[in-house]
C-alpha cells in the first residue's frame, strides 16, 4: 500500500487491504496529506491503476484520506480504476450500507 504525489495526481500502488496496512504505509499516507496541504492545490485526481488488491479496510482508509483532503479544501476524484477495483468499491460500499448485514470490525 503506497501513495505518492506527482503534480495534481495521487498515485496509489500495491495492496490496499487490511493485511497490506503497516505503520510505515499509514505514515506515507499522512505525509501525502502534508504534501497536498503544502502545495495549495484545490483538486487532486487519485489514480487507482496500480492497485493490486483492495478490500473494505483499504476503501475505508482511502475514504478517510479523501475526507482529510476535503477538510483542507481539496476536491478529490478517483480515476483510472480497473474493473476489479470498481467491483470491490461497489460491493464494499453496499456491504457498509446494509443495516445488520454490513461488515463488522472488532476493536
């Protein structure tokens, strides 16, 4: 799981699943937000073309990242989504929205 900024594009790479999350990866995402804030950009495209795998945990983390960017006044847009990525997003969003049937996470 990685994200790197190049101009107005945030490039996602690798394993965006629960097992792909590490402290270093989370730090990388936080640093990317710092780059967004420092740049003064008002719109970012998030390129998903190099995501190898994705699950609801990756979706939730990406949604939090996008929300943080929006709080800084930056509009975000997902682009270059492979079909498997789109299907995971659609499926996981439906699972999160189904009352009583959504995925539960123990803390």
